[in-house]
C-alpha cells in the first residue's frame, strides 16, 4: 500500500527545520517519499493542525514536535505497517 507521508512545518521555525530534516532522513532510510508543507500561523487552523511541526501519514497525525531519531523511526515504521 502506498502511504501519503507529509510533514507540516511553519515558516521561520527552528523546531520545524529540525523536524523536516529528521523526518526526511528517516523516510529516506525507510524508502518512502515525504512531502513537506510549509504553512504560516494563519493557515495552521485551515490545515487541521493545532501545533507545529507535525507528521501526518495518510491524513493522521503521527507525531507532533521533534522526537528522537529512534522514536521517529519507530513511529513512522509502525504507521507504514498499519493498514
């Protein structure tokens, strides 16, 4: 099954930059494509998120913030094996 993996990050946000790099690295390790969506504070509510950065897999929030690399790997691997 092809999963839609998306990290939603803010403009000018240090944590968001860290999350984008982390999730990109983990996705590459796991062999999946990841989309990055940058939004501003005004668009956050319209994007259906309450906090940034956030990782969505198939439209479901999997992680908020910047987890450790080990935790990120675990969360994304589990989300990709869940139907």
